[in-house]
C-alpha cells in the first residue's frame, strides 16, 4: 500500500476542514454519551474501542498469519452499516474467500445489529466497528489494517474515510450503491462535501439507473459508474423445506395452520396488522401471526400492544410457541428470513408510512407469497419488477390488506401462482455478485502489476 499522501485540490481541503471542525466539536458529547451508555449497560467496551480506532487490533490478530505478515498477499476491508448492508456483502465475502483464500478480510459495521449479523452469517468471528469519521481515528485504523482494497456497501459515504483512503492510495469500490428518495435532498445539499470523495472511487456499482444518475450528479465519474443490480437479491431458497419443517415443529403448529409472518414492522404497522388479523381470525380460525419488529428496542412496546388487545402472545426469547397463542413475537435478531420459510404468507413492513420499505426478495427467496403496503420508495425498482411480473400484491390501505390476505388465505392456487411469478423475477436479478467480483479482480490485478 502506498503510504505517500497525494495532493488534494484547495476546494477539497477546505470542504474537508469544515467537516472535520464540526465532527471535532461533536466528539466530546459523543464520547460522553458512549461512556454513559457503557456504564448503564446499554453499550459495550468493544463498540467504544471500535468507534475510537482500536477495534481492528482484534480483527487483525484473528487473520491467518500469511495475511498479517506477508506484504505480497492482499488484505480487503469490507464495510456495511447494519443488517441489510451485511446481507448484501455476504455473497461477496463468500466468493472472495473462495478466490483469495490466503488473503485477509476485515469486516466493519456501524451498528450492533450489523455485528451480530456478520457473526450469524459466519462471515467473521471478529467483526469490529467503523471508527468515528475523524482523521485521528480513521488514519489510525487505515495504518493498522493497511488495506489493498476497500469495499463499501450502499451509501456509507463518510468524507474523512474516503478522502484519507485516497491519500493513502487505497482503491475503493462502492457496491449496491443507492440514493433513496428520502436521503436524496440531503445529499444534494452536501454535494460540496461528497463530490470529492465520490470522484475518487475506483468503481461505483449502482443498483438502478436512477441511482446511477443521482450518483453522477453528486460527483461520481461517468467511467466509474455502472448499473449492477443488488447482491442482496441473490438469495438461495436452499434449505427452505428443512427450515419450514423444523420451525413449524418448534412452534407446535398443526398441519392446517396458516402462518402470516409480518417482518421488519415499523410504528403504526403492528396496530394495523393486529386489527386486520382479528377480523380475519373470525373467518379463518387457523390463522396465526408472527410479528417481527424492525428494531430491537421496540420489542417490549409491541408485546404490550398485543396484550392490550386481549390477544394471546408468546415470545421467541422465552421459548414460546403457537400451540395456544394467536400471535408470536419474534424478539430476536437475525432469524426473520428463517421464519419466512415457515409461513404461508408474508408481509414486509416499512411499507405503511414514510419508511421506504424493506427488501422484498427475502420472503420471495423462501418461496412465500408476498404482500406489502404502498410505501416502497427505497426498493422501487425491485417492487416494480415484481408488480410487472405478477409476483407481489400491493395493498393501498388497511381494507385492501385485509381483502388481499383473505383471498390468498382461502386460495392455495393463487398463493402458488404468486410464488412462481416472484421466483422468476428473482432469478432474473441474479449476477450482481459476479459483476462486483469482476471489478475486484481488475483492482487486484492492477495492484499486482504496479
């Protein structure tokens, strides 16, 4: 790795200086908050160390000796913010391990859920946190990791990180890149800060044409941008039959039970779903509901909501089942996709309200018929493909949701048709990982010949 800093333009230096001043002013209260969280048991020493640049020591120590000490071998740093980004990095990490088995992979996230997802997917046993975006901490991590390549998922456009990687001569690949409708106005206002970082990326793999156009307008180089799709959509349904059998046995479900899994639900959606569920139960007494709130801090809130409506509820954390309960609260991290495999129907949350939705292909990959609400801006391209392929039902309001669910509960043939149509759309979205790996090979080959 070339450790000689390269010259920046004056405008780039000024933009970065303004940003660093703001971050510096926020450091003391941020550190105080993290220390208080640690004392109160809501944080962890690992996160504290990671945020302030000491996390990679453990990750580096866990690498194979060849990856730690031989300069000729490659070290790749991969970063994804949380669970969704980690899901997109998973196929890339697995393929890198096949093609470059002796090289070292360092994986970072910015959330505890992301850390847990890395371990659950067996991508690493020593994940660490991305440091605070300040030169003191970022430079410390870069010098310690000494990456030959950095792969960043989606929109983790940290100005100091990206500018220092440029200084140290480290190529950066942005994969599954997207700019949502909600964040687009914010990024436009920050173009003066983001443009220099984007301009120096080796490759920008956008999810859709619209994402590519937005990234170009923010400063990415035309020759670096390509529409690549999303590696998140490359999900196998292998093991779904086995998972279905095991989970339905764990949940003590009868053979005629119809399970609706509502995944990644947001505030307001649980109430809507419970009202809909109560009405449907009068027609379909075999119906069961699995609720999986998007965020762990809402588990207790959702449980209280269910019980306030005199609906029997059991919880995953207490080893509950659905033998006598109507509702099952999935109050665990990283198990949602497995539970989709046990369902007859799936609802993906974040689609009633201004949340933008969540990945629709997770239940599709488990061969489960899918219904969502009208708010899917963050996954517009995927949902529009599913709509065009007749592989999804979109309910505009609570009444439509109840009506669509009633139709699908009572018509197994309609459910099967929805599954087959969605599967065809999913298969058409394969290939993103292969395209990312092509870019990785180019960068590694260029580094080897340098």
